[in-house]
């Protein structure tokens, strides 16, 4: 960054010990003993290891966005979100996983997909990234096929209504999904796609 060229380098932490207290298919809790550059020992320093996450900005031909509504126990309330998920197994391709998640959660599919990029989830405590995909001309082709523990309500609303409600606080989506909208804007500017230009990003 500008103005930091003469600053001393910040060294990585030295890992002295590592152990796992919990691990399943969804996450692992890693507890490290680390030495930071000034010599301080932190023990334990907890990191949650997650699989890669995926989310989709799915747009219909008439410029509506496909959203989901789901109870999220972490915050104890309903949440409006982009369709999202994770690969079913280590070898599942991220785009294939996102296409599957969109269809399962909403019944929507699209023939045209674009990778918008990825971003870190939480650099202090998590090791994974969120990968964003754009689905253009999405259409409903099936009913939902939800997992036993899922209760999800799809919503399809006009893009301008979505942006207006985000802007005035009537609608809240997770912060990582706001990053996806920024990636969409960057992609729209780079490609000049008239379907995206009409969104007035």
C-alpha cells in the first residue's frame, strides 16, 4: 500500500504446536500454539477450517434476482441470502456444486454461468474462501429438492427493488454476499454485457 514502502515486514506467526479437538464433514476446530513476531506466545489460538463456500447471483431474463430465505441458528432469525452452499465432497467442481445447490434450493437453473471471483471468509479465524458465480437467464425448471434439515423459501424479486431495499435498510443480506455484488459490478464493467448494464450497477 502507498506510504508503507519503508515499513518493516510483518513476519508470519511461528506455529509451535497444533491439535484438533473436533472434526466432521462440515468443519474442523484447530487449536495452535503460536509465537508472534514480537515473541509473545498465544495458546490456544483457534482456527475453524471450513470447506470452500460457493454463492450465486442468479438473474432471470426479465432482470429479477433469485434469493432464498432460511432460518439461521447462528443469529437466531430468518435470513435473506443469495443461493449458496459447499461442495458435497472434496472432488466436486465448484461450478458443478453451485449449479446443483441452485437447483436444489430454488428449482432454478441456467445455461450461462460465469465465475466472478472469490474472497476470504474471515481472515482472523477461518481458512476458506467464498467463490461467486453469475447465472444469467435463470429459469425455474423443477421443484426444490432439499436436504432433510433444510427449510428454504425461494424469492424472485425485481433487481431494482432488491437494490432499493438494500439501500434503505429494509433488506439485509450477509456481508460476504455484499462482496459478491461488488464482484458482479466489476464483471459488468469489464464485459460491457448489455444485460448487466441494464442493472445500472
